[in-house]
C-alpha cells in the first residue's frame, strides 16, 4: 500500500504543472479524483479475493492432517476476521466459522473457535447444536482425549448441555478409557437433574471392570437401582463374571438375585455357566448340581454347550463319573457336540476309576464324531487294557487311531497285540 501512495503522489506532482497553465483545471482535478477512487477500490477487491483463496487453501491442508494446533488457531482468527469484515453479528460470525471448520472435518479448529467465543456462548442460540455436531465429528482414531475434555470444561458452564451432548462426551471419553473424566461428566448430569439411561451406566460400569475396579462398578449398580434405572442383562452379566473370577460366591448370589428382580431378560445359560465355574472352583458340587438342574426350568432357557461342558468338568473333577456321563448323554440328546476338553476330562475320569468299557465307548464316540484325542490319553487307555488282558477291547480302537494317523509307540502296539 505504501508504493501505491507514492505512486499517486508522484502522479499528482507531474500533472499539477500542466493543469495549472491549461484550461479546465477544476474539471481535470475532478476526473483524476474519480479515477484514483476507482483504482483504489479495485485494489481492495483484489486483495480480499486473494485473502479468501489463501484461507481456503489453508483449510484444505488442515483437512489432510498437515496442520497443528497453532496453525489451526491462526486459521480460526483469519476466518473470524473475514466474517467480521462482512459486517456480521458475533453469533453469525461464530456460526459461520464453526460450520466452515466442520465442513472441512477440522475438529481442532472448531474446538478452538468455541474456546475463543467461550464467554459469549450463553447468548448464542445455535451453540448447543453446533457443539453436538462438533463432538460427533471427532474421528475414531483420535487418541488425544485431552482436547475433548478441555472443550467440555470450556463450554459446560456457557452452553445449555442437552442429554445428547452429555452422552456424546461420555461415549468419547469411554472409548479413550478416561474413566475419571467420564465419571465427572456423569456427576454433572445428575447435578443438572438429567436422566441417565442404563446404556450409559452400563458403559461406565464396564469401564471400571476393565481396569479391575469391582467396587466402583458395584456402587454404580446400586446407584442405578436407587434411581429406578433397570440395568440390562449385559451389565449384570459383566459384574457377575467379575465376582465369579474373584471367588466371591456370596456377592455373586446377591447379584444373581438382583438380576432376577431387575433385569427384563433374566438369567440365561451364560449366567448358569458363570455360576457353575464359581461353584466348581470352590468345590461346592451340591450347589453346582442344584443350580444346573433348577435354573433352566425356573427361567425357561435351554442349557447351551458351555454350561454342559462346565458341569461335566466339575463332576469329573469331583470323581462323580456316573453323573458326568449322565450330563454327557443329556448334552448329546440336546444336539450339542462335546469338545476335545470334555472328551479328555471324561476319558481321564474313566481311566482313573478303571472303567475301561466306558473309556472305550467314549473313545469310539470321539472317533465317530471326528474329535481328536491326545496321544497321551490314548496310550494310557491302551496300556491299561493290555495290563488287564483286554486286548480285544483295545485292538479296534488302536487300528482306528493308526488309520487316523495317530503315532502310537511300537512298545504299546506290541502290548495290545500280545493281550489279544
């Protein structure tokens, strides 16, 4: 602009001598003034177009991920200056700047704008909707939850937070495992007398469980019940699993009672399997067998393969082989296939009790169902059969195992043949 002023000054000096001696001085001065005004106005328009193009290029670079926080703040100031130059109100300026960043997918720039206009947000009617959209536009791979938390801290006292905005903030913090910050947002919701749904409570409970904080999970579960918010089945099941893993049968039974009272779905076969594992580890066979027989009838669900396998392994470990095979028969009748671990448990139990006939039947079932048994388990069976002179029982199983490619030692093969 300085060069333009020098140019106009020199132009005036060069024209003034000529016009002072000629005719029509006043007319020439007026014409020169008009030309200078038009020229100046054209330069201003060119400068404005150049600034707009520069701003758009910077916004595109930010979208591609090449901008940093300082650069984003600079862009925000430039956008604000551009909007203000068009004689917009402060709210219109704020809305245009935020929406520009949202269109570019630039969360950092939008967040910086909220920080800049923080004290005025309470007067902006569109601020809540724009804030919700800003939180929702956060990319899934954003691992820096500090900006999210700072944006919440900067706006919570200046924007009328709706339930949807609170939920969005808690969801983002939960994905980034920010348990303490998420809990603070929950407390703010309760202070604002905003109803918290069971999904949000469940999300926070599972966050506490993920870091091993069972006590806080139980406190949230009790808080839900005090506020008459019914926990869903998944939340109850997660807390029950944690109690079972810590071998807390009294607590697990209390949670089970609450599940019966509060959950609309009620206990399921997954709940049964959890309780069976709990009683199995504590050696309470009576409780395990009782709940295995009573719970499916009480709540009207079908026992799945996991619950069958859990009960079967518990009975074998306690030496109740006959009951274990009853459960095994019920499992087959229900249309489920025993897995390799179940076959192994039953086979080991049969061999420990010297029941070679039952063991042979079990091995034949496993072979018919294409279930692989370990070489060690088969060799134990063959050795016991050879020592008891039951070669006729072991020989067909040995031949089938060899056809299946199981490598049995030559010593054991000879022992079986000698026993025939």
